[in-house]
């Protein structure tokens, strides 16, 4: 009885203290709002939390995060092994796990200290500490980003968990996983408060392998071409469950889209199904066929490209007629205007497009004869921006939208390089106003008469992919050029 009365007395005193503290906090908040003071900044560093050891809001907890990027050769099970070990060391229970994310929880509500520290308990929104891991596989950039972040709970526990995970990643370089982590780890791993990513746009260089580690395998001078052969062996074989799945998809896709007119009405859904199948196939290859062999590690960054090439080339004869039909009117107008404008002289075309004379890339001695000739009579290599025009012509022969998109990127580079080469680095295309008329000229001189259908295919393809902002702007310029030639040009 004496003990029970003592507990009741202590609880009453703490309750009174809690009520006074709430009143004080409310008065302080009211005073701050009246003075229009700025909001308290969020946690900026993991090493200096605002409240040492006290529960924090979900927003503050979410600010405790760690990001690290790897090459695609690091498999997900390696990363999850480190996360599980961190959970075990910090008394967390892994309650959710799939290929791309996992959630771990620590329940702190049953400790005796929580019972007696009821003031802190009342301040806490819930007794759980929750941490989550996300694994983002960006096969376009050939990078795998891992983010471990606090969801809610005590700052000191979240700090310790995230720091332990970071230490385990660093120590992994000294273990049997060392090769994969030390060669695949990218330079832009960091602690951060607000999630912000500044990833490299270019894929990492595949790791170099010593000849003795090859165990008799020949060094491949062209990893991209070899990867296509390597993955095609798997995708085309019914002996593999993956090969059987791909074969069934190709057969079903062809049967479902036998009617071109009906299928054209469904666009871009057919492309979406191919992109989805590509994603599933790439994930399967990474989880089931990337066994960590030296030769396999080298070609895995080219996995997505090889899978896309395989699927789109198999289905191109089924897909492209849909786009020819969908863009039939634009193609007919585009061809008719190109034929009509081909009889105009080069000077008349350049003047009509308001291209500044300094970007005609002609000397007076060399250009006097060509400027008076009709476009169709000028030799290909004598045309201004000839390398960019030839690059656009290649697109018609390619069957993969990613390769077609690369043609547009190369076109832009060659167009800019033509100016830089002509003026020995003293002039360049500095703005979009300079570039667009030249792009129209290149499109006009190209022999790709089905360009509207190609552009529509590329547009649908990148609509289901991320991180194509630059490519989207370039694609818009090419589409505007086609539209201008087909519908608006008056000469």
C-alpha cells in the first residue's frame, strides 16, 4: 500500500509538471507567431540532433538518412544482408521486405524507463522507432541507389542505426564482398538531411579484371556487343524459365496485335507492355543470373540495353506499322513538302529560315556555286551540316527506340560540332534561337521520309521512362521542325 501511494503521488506531481510545460510551450508558440519569426530549421546533420535522445516528429525523423550509390553489379541480396545485420545489432525487427524496399521496427514501449518517464512518454507520438531501406535500380544510368531513412521515433536510435549501416557498407570492402562493393561504389555517397540526388548522367566504367581472375576467359574488347550475345543466349532459350516467359510474351504480343488498325488506336499501350516486360526481365537477370562472376560483372551495366534491343527488334515489324498508320496524314504532307522544297535553291532555303549567314558555313569562293543549286542536286557531303544529316538518315534503319533516340542526340552534337570545327572554336551555337532553324534545315535535307512515325515511337517510349528531360526538349524541337515543314512553311 505504501508503494502504491508513493507511485500515485509521483504520478500526480509529474502530471502537474506536464500540464505546466504544455501551457508554457503554448505561450511561447503564441509569442513566436505574433513576432512572425521563421520556422525552426530541420535537422541539418546526423551528428548534432536538436533533442538528444528525445522522441521527435515524423518530419524530423525522416531527415535522418544515408544515401550510397553502387554499380548495377552489386546485387540486392548483398545490400539486404547488411541491412539485416544492422537490424539485429540494434534490436530492430524486419517486418517488410521485397525487391525494392524493406521496413524495420523497434518497439520501445515496454521498458521500465518508459513507464517512470511518463512526461517523455506523453510527448512521444508513438513508442515505435521505424526505419526503411529503399533500393532504386536506375538501369538507364547504370546505377543502383540505396537510401536508408528514419520514418519516426527517437533521434539517437535512428542516428545509431544509420551510422551502423554506413559502417557496415564501408567494412564490406574488406570482406568477401569487397570486390563488388569497392569497384562498384560510386563517389557520390553522402549523409544528407533533405533527400536530394545529384547522380551522374553517365554509366560507371565497368571494372577492370585481371587475366588470372578470368580463369581462361578471353578479354572482350567490346563489352556492349558481347553483352548482346550473352543475354540473347538466355532470352532465346526455352531451357530457361526466363527464356520461356519472353518467348510466350513475344508470341502473345504478335497475336494480340495482328490487326494494325485496331492496335494503332491502342497506342501507346503496346509500347507500355514492352517496357514493362523489359523491366521485369532486367530485374530477373540481376537476381537470378548475376552470380558474381568476373565476366558477368563486366557486362551487367549493358543488361537493359541488350534486353530492349532483343524485344524491340523481334516486335518491330508488328509495332512500326501501327505508327505509320497513326501518322499517315503527317507523313504524306511531310513527304510532299520535302519534294516541293527540294527544287528550291540552297540560298533561298537558308534565307527563308532566317539562318544567320555566319552559320551557313560557306566561304565566298566555295559557296557561290552551291548556293545557286537546287537542294536535290547538291552532293550529300557538300551540304552544310552533312554529318548531322547523315546521322538522321540512319534512324530509319534502326529498330530500337533507344537507338533512334541516340541518333537525335548525336545529330545535335554533330550540328554543334560543325560550327565549332568551321570556326576553329571561335564561334558556336549559343542558344535555341540559333539551333532551331538549323534543325529544320537538317530535317528538310534528310532522306528519312517516315520521320514523323519514328518521332512518335520515341515519344511514347520515353514517356514510360524517367530522367529524359534533355532528350524530351530535343525531341520537341525535331517534332516542331517536322510540323513546320509539313504544315506551315510558305516559300
